[in-house]
């Protein structure tokens, strides 16, 4: 009695389950990259608003300083979307003009602000 060995066909390729698991892992990685990209775009927008606010504040202060001793005044502006600027010129008893420029802008989670102050002796 001669018995022939059982020949199993060689396994080529991947099974359906292996392919589904690989696709699931690939999708998770793509979602992580998309989330990081969205966060970077939002952070770039915040940086643009902050930069616009700084430029506006410095321009306003330079404008007031170029006038020498301007009269006391208060004002506000919106130099860019999501950016608000408030400025004031006050006089002090020792003939000094105090400039104050505050800018607030929309940050990632909440509104952020900064203040620039300067003085000119009259």
C-alpha cells in the first residue's frame, strides 16, 4: 500500500481579514494626520491675526509719536477679521503723553490680548 503525502497548495497573497486590518490601520493613520493638519491650519490663522494686531498697534503708536504731543484721544479699529484694537493717548501732569494700545484677537481656544505702551515727553 503506497500512500502519497498530502500536498497543500502554497499560500500566496493575503487573506481578506489581513487586508481589512491593514486598511483599518491605514485609515487610523490618515485620520491622525488630518487632525494634525487641521490643528496646524488653525494655529497659522491665530499667528496671522496676532501678526496683524502687532503691525496695527505699532503703526498706530508710530503715527501718534510722529505728531509730537497729540491731544488726549481714545479710539478703536478692526485692522483684520478677528482682531480688535483699542488705543488711547493720555496726558500726565509732568507734560508726558502716555500712549496705550491694546489688541485682542481670537486664539485657538479663547480670545487673547496684548498691550503696548509708550510715552513721549512734551
